[in-house]
């Protein structure tokens, strides 16, 4: 898995999830900084990051099975 794969997975997420993932992993913002930037509660940031990770795992599994 390389950086290009990760970008593709993030791009395939709905915008509300991809935005928090980009801020967290690629811009190195904290949960609090993301909440402030997006004007959303801290709990929403945590939830979206968790949901985004779950979706990316599903995307990864689907792509692995289609490449067999």
C-alpha cells in the first residue's frame, strides 16, 4: 500500500468523511483544530474519523477481492 492508494480511498469517501481524514492525516491537525476549522463539535470529528476508517477498511477489502 502506498500513498497513492490512500489518496484514492480518501477520494472515494463522502466529503464529510474525506475532509476530516485529510485534515487529520495529511495536514496533521488535532481533533480540536479540525472541530474549530469545520465549526462542528469535537464528538462529531471523532465519530467521522472512526466512520471514515471503517469505510476505508471496507473499500480496501473490496478492492483486494476484485483484484484476485
